């Protein structure tokens, strides 16, 4: 573990996609084991965790869209769903994790030094929880951000379209940033592996990111601890 000059352990940031948390496949069993891992790691160093909205957020955003709601209203609905996921994970974690997800980055930063791990959902309309996690990683000067997704890394092409596409073990900051800008639509409920705000923030601050399958908990732990893992390193 890396330590800062004052010997305070270096913070870690984790973003967990909503589609990892709720898949309709032993979700409670998974969330329970995930909480045990986060509780253990969060006791040794400041750890912030953002939870995404997944298919539940997309479903409500679609209904709101069909009702003619504005983009800001759709984002606010999405944020509420991400907070619902934060609530359920925080409730299973129990103290010292705050039961109510912090509503802002500033609040999460001030809480994580007292109540690690801290779990939150979204913050501002127009962002995603990946973006929030990246801003937190920069603000906390985190050692790394881990992006726990439902795929096992970044592929050179979409493996669903081209099964011969290879997973990238590593990609540089600028190449990743370019890819995210090409692939991410700028509207509520987007689906690419990461978002523009997050990619820009990590690139500027040179904070590395590990992209892993969040359902493989030993591999997720290895990525969080900076050990060898299966996935993609950005940086
Ligand atoms: P997510 O972060 O879950 O988006 O936020 P996502 O990329 O679909 O992630 P997965 O599928 O969980 O991995 C869901 C929606 O909530 C709104 C946006 O509309 C986003 O698409 N949101 C979320 C915000 O407006 N601001 C935030 O800070 C977070």
C-alpha cells in the first residue's frame, strides 16, 4: 500500500455499475459479499464507492422520456435510482458507513476520512456515477479508480459484434480519452464503459483506472489493491 508523506493511507475510489449490482441473479448474495469486502478494505484506508442505476434507471428514464420530461428531470430520476442502490449497499455495510448517501462530492470527501467506506450515487444532472467516482478520485488524490462493470475489460472492438475482438490489457490516458469521446452519447442513460467527464478528469490528474468485471470479487479485490488482475489498466 502506498502512503502519503504524513503516513495516512492513500484513498481508493470504486465505481460499481448498476448492472453489476442488480442482474436478477443472486443479487442479495452478491451485494452481501461485496459489502464484506468493502467493509474490510474501507477499514484500512479511505474508500469511496459510487453505485450506478443500471437497467432500473434506464427503465424509468425511458418512461419519463415517453412522457416528454426534460433531460434535467430524467437525470434527476436517474440520480434517485443510483441513490437507491447506494442506500441498499450502505444499509448492508452498516456503521461506520453513513446510511444516507452523501449528495455532493464535498460531503463525500469530508465523510470518507471519518466513516470509510462511504457509498453514494449521482450528484449533478448531466453526469454519471462513473464521472462522480472520477471526480472523487481526483479530489481525494486517490491511488487509483476501479471501474467495476459487467464486462471483463475494454475490448479493441465490441465483442458482441465481433467475437474475435481482443481485450486490451492496457491503454494510455489519451487513447482512452479519445475513445470515450467517440463512443459516449451525451444524453441520459448512456451505455459506454465510461463517460467523458470521468475520462477527462482522470487524464488531467493522471490517476490510473482499472476496468474489471465487478461480479468476480477476488479479481475486484486484486484490482483495488493494485495486484495483478484480469481486466484493463487505463494510464
Ligand atoms: P449511471 O451512472 O448509472 O449511468 O446513472 P450508466 O452509465 O447508465 O451506468 P450503469 O448502467 O449503472 O453502469 C444513471 C443515470 O442517472 C443520471 C444520468 O441520467 C445517468 O444516465 N445521473 C447519474 C446524473 O444525471 N448525474 C449523476 O451524477 C449520476
